[in-house]
């Protein structure tokens, strides 16, 4: 979801950037849920062909920037990492 929304955000800008999304709780190759697709459709974003991928060291090492999304319930201050 974040990948699609960010791609929409930069679509009409002069920014040339490759956007990828990865998760820490996925096996990879999973399609977005229908609920997610419905929400994104309302925002004009189509991720029907998107497949999940696990976060791995290759993605981290190739990235210039990494943005993290989490809720306060999912991580506490001791578990956070400054990149």
C-alpha cells in the first residue's frame, strides 16, 4: 500500500526514483488483500499485479533511503533503529 501511494505522490514530479516495498512478516509472492486493493482503488492506485517481498540484506544494501512504517503498538523505543 505504501509503495503505491508513494508512487502516486511522485508521479507528476521531476523526481526519478525507484520505489520498492518489503516487509518483515511476509514469505514473499503474496498478492495484496482485496480490502487493500479496494482502498487503493478509491485513491486511484492499482496494485493488482504487485507481489510482496521480504526485506533482506540485498534490498537494504542497494537502497539510498529506507522509510519505515510502524505503529506505536508494533514497536517500542527499545526496538527502534536509527538508520
